[in-house]
C-alpha cells in the first residue's frame, strides 16, 4: 500500500524525493548503495542522497532510485538534469525503473517549468546499450522519448529528453 504522498504505479510505490530532504528515502537509498557497494569510491552516499529525485518501493522495500543533478552540457549549449538510476538486483527484470520513470520525468519537467530562472532544457542520461536491449538500437527511444544525441568515449549512449516548454536561445 502506498504511503501518503506516494503514487502507486505497476505495483510499485513511487515516492518523490526531489529537493525534499526526506530522511527516510535518503536513508533507504544510502543503505542500498552501501550494501551493494555500487557508488564510485570518490562519491559519498550522503552527498548522492541529496540528489535523489524519486524512489520505487515494493512492499516497503526500496527497489530502485533515480537521482538528478543540474549540469551545463557544452555540446548542447544548455543546462540539463543529468539523471542516474539503479535498481536493486532482486528487482531487476521487473518494471521498477519503468514505474519510476514517468512520474519522475513528469515531476522534473513541472519543476523546471515552475522555476524558469533555472533554464533547464531537459533530462540527459548516459546509457549502457545492453541495459536497454533492443530499444538501444532505436535512435528515438520508444519509452519516454529518450533521443540518442552522441556516444561517450567508452561507448555509452548519450540520450536526452527535451522539455516542451524549453526554448533555445538564438
């Protein structure tokens, strides 16, 4: 059952964390990252937790998280929310990330529109093609409109979602 303020999507409770300093969600994410030893050595879990956008829960257990941080992307000449996501191994091959994606993307676009001084163009993610399967072969992602715009030097796809309200400066 979803707790107050959570959305229920595809059997997961989605809890929005963006700029809320929600100690419970942060503690759950830190515990998961620490248990799985998933963060790079130079990243403090407490710092990454402050970047949480949302988390997916199943029966009270954290299943997946999405974080975002604003960065200027030179080759696109705009500020984007750089998105990271991860799913706990026991929830891989479920719909945890899909359940998390739509409400998180919608919320971040609404936040961007409500904060025009931030000038956020959209979302950007760095995708390992194997993680998306056949969808990684499509230049425009069938799920949520992630568009391929480049590759990193190590072969990851650079994909963006442009926010509808954003306009390029000429």
